[in-house]
């Protein structure tokens, strides 16, 4: 369960909406031609992030491995919990979605600081 500062539980749906709003602010400068793509990526990334947070709570409480028994007569053995595999797969998908979003955001032009006189001299030379 996820709670706000005043101890009220937030539903998964509301947490996803909050994350979508956060990502929309982050992507506000995207070209209008790419808005449809961005909207889909924002929805997917928000869902993935919130689901990953829920998985993290489960993994913190219950661990990544569990004791498993094939049958009554078999000795139990330690195996990776299915949620651990899901977490790893979803985390990879989330990272890819965020990478795609950041690639769609226009790059800020780097302001070049004026070089010192030596830099200007070297750049202006024709024999180099």
C-alpha cells in the first residue's frame, strides 16, 4: 500500500494519473507531430513505474526467493519467486519507455562559453 503524507491510501489508478501528470510536464516541449507517440509512451511508462513500485514493496516484504516443493514426498528447494522475474522484465520495459521519451524531447542547445584567446587563436589557424 502507498500512503500520502496524511496517511491516506492512494489507489493504483490515482498513482498512475499522478505519474502521467509528472511525465507530461517533463515532455511538454515535444513536437506536436510526436504528441500521439508521446501520449502512449507516457501512459505505458506511468503504468510500468507504479506497478514496479508495488512489486518492490512485495519483494522487500517477501524476498526474491521462496521455498518450493514439487510434491508431498519431495524436499523443498529455493527458487526465484515469479514476481522477481516479472519485476526484472517490467523494469527493462520501463527503462526502454523512458529512453524513448527522453529521445523525443528536444535537446537544449549547449551554450558555448567564449574561449580564451589561445583557444580562439588555435581555432582560427588555417595550417592546423
